């Protein structure tokens, strides 16, 4: 009987341990992929991309892509967020992307965004004299050049 209690205690401890170490995918129903898993899907017959920490299997879309298969293959198995945004895809393209969604990038593999604080200071001194001085000088120069040009034409 001592063996049964010992094994049942081990099983209970294992159940508690499993609950504590449960992967996020089990809780929310979302499948999480490690970056290494995505990187192996980098061929034309098996192409995955990461865009905004979401994983997409775009294999069936390769031939349909308006920019050609090559541009997708360059990003295959990698984070294509920057390239995707640089091109400026339409709302339709973004909606179409959803049909290829297969999961999320694992939390450990997401890039840590460093929040840099930016302080913008303005000084009353910069607004007071520079805002009127430069246009005034430009206007005086244009006036002098106009007078000089007109005098040259009258004397000729």
C-alpha cells in the first residue's frame, strides 16, 4: 500500500508541475513557434514568414504574389516585418495575409523593444529672432538683386 500512495503522490506532483509549465499555446489555443522552427521553412515549397511576431505559412501564395516569388524567398524563414512595411502593402493585402496565419512567435524569441525617451525642448530665443531674421535677409537680397538687374537693363 505504501507503493500506491507514493506513486499517487508522484503523479499529483507531476500534474501540478505540468500545469505550472504549460505552454502558452495550451491556455489560449494559439500555436507558438520558436524562431528556429520558422527558420527551417525557407524554401519555395515550404515558406514561412514572421510579420509583427505572427507566423504565416505563405507556401500556397508564392506564385500569386504580385512582386514575384523571389522577394518572398529572400525573407523566407525570417522576420519580414520591416520589408513588409517598407513596401507599403494595402489594406487588402493585410487582410489577405490573415488566411495564411498559423501562429505566433514564441515570447522568448520576440525582439525586445527598447523604449528610448525623447525629450524635445524649445527655447523662446530660437523662435524670436531666427524666425524673422532669415526671411528678412532673404527679402533684402532679392530686392537688391532686382534693383541691380533693373538698372542693368535700363542702361543697356
